[in-house]
C-alpha cells in the first residue's frame, strides 16, 4: 500500500508574478500560494483572525504579509506571527517546482 500523497498541480510557474499571492482551492481546502524573489511558498488560505480574512488579499512586503482583516503581520516563509508573537502562526505547506509547474505537497 502506498502511503505517499501525490503532489497537487497548482499551475505553471509563469502563472504567478513575483511579489504576489494567489488563492488555490483543493478538496474544499483553501491555500495561499506566494511567489517571492526567493521562490514559491504556501500557507493556509485564511488568517486565524476572527474575520478569517483571505490571505490572497493580504499586502505583501518582502517575505512578510499583512492580513487585511486584523492587520497582523506574518512571515510567509515560517508562518510565524511577527506583530504579535504570542498568537498562533499560519500553517505552511511545501511547494515544489518541476518542468515549469508548481506543485503543492500536503
């Protein structure tokens, strides 16, 4: 029995511009896919705040994002909450690139 989960095709590398974030849904789960100068990253699709604001609407500055709902700042790379370190961070997911495509590894 194979316990490995196949990577999920997100799209082509050129589909996402550097410095932006895109919303991606898979099996009723929402993810945010980021393309930074340092590569591709993924977090949960909504902030942990009361508004559950979509992170695809977040302001991106370098490797950080600011939630439009709560204004908290998070690291896109680690998921840590920078503005209030005592808060739970964002879940992060592995992204790989292969043959011009981006894959989400759950």
